[in-house]
C-alpha cells in the first residue's frame, strides 16, 4: 500500500518525541540493564561451553539474551535467558 501525497512522515501517533522505533529497539539502546556479569554459554566456534562476561539485551522477538565474547577465540556468544518482562 502506498501512502497518499498528504500523509505525514515520521513516527506513529503517540510515540514520544525523540524516541523513534527502529527494528524492534529504541535508538537509545535496549530496555534491559547493561551491567557486565558472568554467564555460561555455548561457543559455536570452539564447540564447548564457556563462561563469558556479557550484558543483557532484548532481542527483536522480545527475548532476554546475554551477549558477550568467548574468552578463548573472541567469537560472539549468546545465551537466551527467557521472555522479557515489559
């Protein structure tokens, strides 16, 4: 469907100014806390479980995920923590 010539461009009505939604997350970052803690996840490159330092992010599907780097090879390691509470 094509917007009409008089349709306004920009965020949908009711969106606070300066907080445009892009790809399921705010421009300011994720909703979850950004504290560095230790998690245990599977490194696909090393093919072993590793403890990694990471932070919690909310994926675009609404799941909490711990993201960090593998201490051995440096590959990004993810661990799904569960459904995000809004």
